[in-house]
C-alpha cells in the first residue's frame, strides 16, 4: 500500500537547518522543535490552499468549455 503523502526532502532539509540554527541561537531544543512543526503545518496548509485554487480554476474552465460547446450545438441545430 502506498503512503498517502509524499515528503519533499529538500523542504524537510531546509526546515531542519532552520530548526537547528534556531536551536543553536536560542539554546532551546523544544522551541526549535515547535518552530519546525509550525513550518511543516504552514507548508501543508499553503500547498492544500494552492491545490484547491488550482482544482477550482480547472473546474470553472471545464464548465465554461461545456457551456460553449452546448451553445455551439444549439446554434447549429437552429440553422
């Protein structure tokens, strides 16, 4: 069975580097871990939002194409 999500290892590496840097700067492992989790959540939410916008746009384009085809067919039938 395939996993339902794919991990972008480049983003994960960048997030880990940011988290490690914050851990060194602040001296708090728990704060850097919390920020790492927030980065992953924000990334997921942004990706989901972008995917939803893309699907809605594609659906509107599909409906518009169907409407044009229907109007062309009706126009042809009237002639």
